[in-house]
C-alpha cells in the first residue's frame, strides 16, 4: 500500500500505511500531529499494522517489572506512546492514529472521547458488529493490578461489543489546545505471543474483522465527525 502523503479536498484524509516495522510507528504518529499543528496537512486518519509483535505503553504509565522482564525474554520491544492509557500488545491488530481539530479549545480528554465515540460505534455497526462505549472508570496508569494491560479494562474511552462486553477497541488521546491525536488498537485475531505470560491473564477471541473493510468504515464515520466539527470552527 502507498504510504506517501497527499492532500485532497475531503474533510479527512485517509493514509493507509499497510504493515510497518514496530520501531517507526510511534515516531510517525507524532510527526503526523506536528505536521497538522503546523498547518501542513489536513485532518488525517492513519491506519497501519505491525510487522512483528511489539508493546506500546502510555505516556504516564508505570510498567510492571514482570512485564518488562517477560518482554526482554521474548524479544518484544517496548515503545512509549505520546498518548495516555496502559500497555497495548500489537502485531495482531489494526492500529489507527487520528489527528484533527475540535471546535472548542481546552477540552478534557473525556469530552473529546464523547465526541468521537458515536463515530467509532457506528463504524463497527457498519461491519456487522454491535458496539457500545465502555463504561468503566479509566484505570490508574500507575497501578500494577491489571498487569499493565490496556485490554483488561473496558474504560469509557474504549469501544466494547454491545452483547458480550468484549473490548473491541482500546483508545488513548493527546490533546493540545484544539488539536487532538487519538491512537487506537483493534484486535483482528488472537496474538501469536503468550498473553498470559505478559499480563497474567488471557485475551478473549475478537470477532472476525477485515482490516480493509473496517478501515473504510472508520474513515466514513470519522469523516462525518470531522466535517461536523469543521462547520463549528470560527
């Protein structure tokens, strides 16, 4: 897939980077936000997958020593995200990065989530998966009780299966004034690495999802959200 940046006239640009080496992904997401803040690119949805397993962890997270030790043993690299939340295992997921501008400045992350959640829920509905916004409190990034695992808690920032409660999408934000970077992970299958060794508990089997179909659905629904926000800008 072509990852070259190109502007278009739509309110949201789709950038499909395909499968990427783990060591470039966080830097590329940060560069995307910085380019957006400088006015060099329009609101952009970047979608990508991982060439090999890796873990990203929240900007304020304290990693459990056990997780770090097991990652070293298994050769799984760790990368700090610019966004919040807890550790996410990648390599079996579709990952997205969205940069856009809200109509209001100084929004709290929870307020931004409430704006984005309906679009994310609708994207899953369009691919045949009933979804809802999570309702648990955000976990303390310093707590080690959950093994440091983002997918252990279906927080209000996340999207869950409306019938089973399985976490479909773990989301994290960086908000700078009116500019937002959302990073999110959507499992497409079970991980190839031993999750129980990493976090102390298994992950549930995700519903069958096609990465390209879901990417297009997310682009459609988030484009509507960005367009609505743009109409409110001064």
